[in-house]
C-alpha cells in the first residue's frame, strides 16, 4: 500500500523528554532546561534565531557526551550518569579534550529542521564569544545562548534541590554576571529570565514545554528516530547493535514486498520498537541466567512502556507495529496475544527481524549465533506456526545474497547515526575504543 504519513516535530521532543528515567534522568533534565532557556533568550533577542532551531540546538548540545562516555568506559558511564547530577564532573571524567560538542554537532546537524548555522552553534557552547572564530552572528549568538543556559542548568543540577532557594538563584545570577565570555545582550536576556518568577519555574522543571506546528516527512524523521534509538542502545553493551539490525533487515524485507514509503515507515517503527526498554533495570537486561517469573514480568513490561511512550508522542499507528515484535501468529506472544488473523504484514516483519537480531547478538547468558544457526531456529518457529513463512523466505534470501557479509559490530550503528564512514568518524574524533 502507498503510505502518506507526516510526523509532528513535537513527537521527537516528547519522546526525548520521556527518556528522563534511570541513567538518563539528569542528562535529559539538563538537555531540556538548556533547550528551554536557549529558546527563551533568543525570543528576548527579537528572534534572531528560529525558536524551534534554538530549542533543538539546546536539547542536542550534549547528546555526544552520552556516546563519548558509553564507549570510553561503560561501567563508569552507567555509574556516574545515574548517580552524579553534576554533568561537569562527567565531562571531566570522560571528555577532558572536549570533543563531545563536535560529536553533538555531527549528530544534531542531521536533525531537521535544525539549520546548518544553528547546528554549528552546538560546537562552541563551551567557548567564550571571544574564542569563536565565526563571521556569522547567528552562530556566535546561539552558541553563547547555549553556553549561558548550560551554566544556569548545571548550577541547578549540582544542588539537586527540590526547590529553588535564594542561595541557588543568587549563584546563578552571579555566574551570569561575572562571566566575561557572555555577549552583553545575551547576559541581559539571561538575567531577565532569572528575575522573572513566572518564566523561571518553567525553565527549570522536568517538562519539555515545546510546541510547534512543524511536521516532518518520514524521511526527515528517520534521523531523529536514529538519535533516540542510539541513546537507548548505548545503555547496554548487549544491545548496541540490536536496533540497527532489526531496522536494516525490516527495511530490506519491506522493500521487497511494498513501497519505499512503506519501508521508511517500517524503519521508523523498527528504530523505536524497544524504546520502552529504557525503563527496564540493567540488572534484568544483564542477568547471566534465565529470568524467573517475576523478572520476566518486568522484562515484558517494556512493550507496554514502548506503546505508551509512542502514544504520548502522537505515534499510535507506529506503536501498533513497534510493540508487536513479541507477538506470535499462534496467539502465544505478548502483550495482546495477537493471532494470524489480527496481525498485519508490518507486524509480521518486525517479529521475524527482532528474533533474528536477538539470535545473532551476544547476550549475557550466551554467545552470538551465526546467521545459519539463527535461520535454523527461526525456521522451527515458522514450522510451529509462530512466525510468518513469507517473511522468513525473504530473510533467507537476503542473508544468502550477503546482507550481512560484513561483521555485525557497533561501527555499523555509528555509520548510520553519522552518515559517514567509520574511518572518518574515528579520525575526526580520535575515538580509539569505539566501534568494536
């Protein structure tokens, strides 16, 4: 069938804001605070930057820090992101050379509708305006807005206070007043926000408070969805390739039997199919043995969390596909127990692809299987009436024709996320431990 489907820009920011759980709670809160403050400052400066661009630049300014930390030292990353609210300490621990702004820029520059100049402001968000060698005023000013928003938010996070005290507010005001690297009108706008109790309470809360009439085509939404999927998969070394594999195969299978727009739709559903797993404790994801009945209840909850997150983001039609990856054609799956009469071709595709991906990846309790072993297991599921035979036959043909000729490793995910070769990514960012 021919699909026509646009995604609201608010769907991206809503999904991002719902990732404020577990290890990402402080990171997401900080990102949203910087986004809101940055947008508010640009509005006070007569909107020299599009408000949506200002918000997205602020929201994505530290996304590269997650990638940097997760690949630099995974155990410390998990510990510090969950336990330490002071993101400055995290930067000093994982990124002393301050590479994450470039990393964030490389990721953010591909997110629509963030314009190239606004995205460039992300690079300089740690720089004084005197250090920014750019002729475009928009780049200098937006970078400076992000810098001062970053300063205010870091003070708030550092105190981890349930309420804003006079002492914390004075610390924010003094930090802005004393920073000689802030452009004067940016400084005045930031101080105006800090002195307006009606605005300040919204700037420092946990809500995204983003509204926009903009919509994205499925093609334009692919990269925002990749960003969200990467944040999810970086949370565990056992899932770093999972979403990429599911997405790659599901897209290829869909292209064999439907339109390119269907394949894009399937790509989005695949990229977001496990997003609810953010709420699954790592103790369960990393358990070396079989889950007991109670642990399995917690594990199975991730499909419900995925559905709710996508539904909250006005992506209910995608949620119906994404959350069907554990359903089976004989009705034995979950969460609903769909049978073959109630299962669409999109749902059948994601079921086969999810099983295949899980089998060819390493898990805490077993090594990765090769593709031949994985196909034999899936064939048994097809014979038992659990998985679709037509989808399986296409998968077999794709494997036979070399869809996975290269080793399935994390560098494939990076190439998809950055839309660059792995060699370019590693050379630019000097990331020697990344990609294996």
